[in-house]
C-alpha cells in the first residue's frame, strides 16, 4: 500500500469454473461477469478504523463460504505485503504474511466446516442431589445475643420546640436517626462444604452425525482468480498471484 489505509478490504478469491456471460451484473472481470459466483477459497486483509485489522481466510465447503474462527492480525502500514495461504494434504493450513507464519493449525478446528465430533449427551441431566455449593453456612455458628439492634433510633439530642402545642400538634416525637450500633441482618459465617462435589459437567458423547472428510484441503475446480474490493481511499495495489499444487 502506498496510501494510509482507512476502511478497506482486499481479498484474493479463487472461484469455481462457471460459464461466463456478457456484462449483466455488478461482479465484473474486464468485460464479462461470472453469474452466481461461488468462492472456492480466499485470503486477504480487512481494515476498518482502529478496531478491525485482520486477515480474512475463507474456505468453501459444499457450496457454503466459511470464515476462519481465528483472529489473524494483518499489516496496516503503508507498504505492500505478501499474503500466503497453504492447504496441506494432512488437512492442516498455514497463513503467512511476508513469508512469516501468522497462523496455522487443523482446518477442521479453525473453521466450522464439519459437524462437531462430540456433542452434549441429550439424555444426561444434573442429579437432583448434586451439591455444587463450595461454601455453606456454619451450622455451629450462632448469633450473638446483643446483635439485634434497630436500624433507626430516636435522636437523643432532639428537643421539643418551645412553641409545640400537644393539643394542636399532637404528641411530639423526636426524629429518627441511623443507629450507630446497627449491624444489619446476621448471617452465619461460611465454611467449606464437606459434601461439595464440584461444578457439574455435562458429559459429551460421540456425535452420531459426524462424518470425517479426509479432503478438506482439496480444491480442484479453480476457474477464475478475482479480487473482492471495498475501500474508501484509493492507493491499493496488487499483483503476482501464484497458485501451486505440491
């Protein structure tokens, strides 16, 4: 980049091989458009203000585009950078920026592509007698006899006004003030619960609908290389797109 970025997204995307038609919609490649494009995979930076500076990595699976769950930081300076996506036959991936590893791992772990291997056991429920209280009131602790004090007491320094007339004003009562000896509601001190069983953990079971796919890494139908652009400032440059099968 040779201009300071504002809000911009630039993704290199590989699309399925679909029929090309004369210009009829907004997805333009020179003088032709790709009708109903399906992204095979894509990688590139997305920058929007101070909060969003990440690398989007998109993989398509059974016609649906899936965005990586990992938060991969992109470069946001004024220089050009090389973004690389590697998909390996062992169903792992690696994202590089300027030939340095930025992220990597198992495709299955970092994209919601396959159903989970394990699910919560729908038949399991927390036992009614399960005790998950780490602390309990001490059954031997007792309230002190002098504990109970009223929250408010008559002001001992208040005096009846000289012009107070009991017949006209009623019986005079001193105003109430907070009681400095008030201790609030008494509660027994807490002790370790001898019957504490810990937090109940919902058990998992193998997902009967889970199906392993040994070829998550494999994409055979590259028909078009395109760029998905959205920006509010000019100055974005890109070149030298390389696709290899090793």
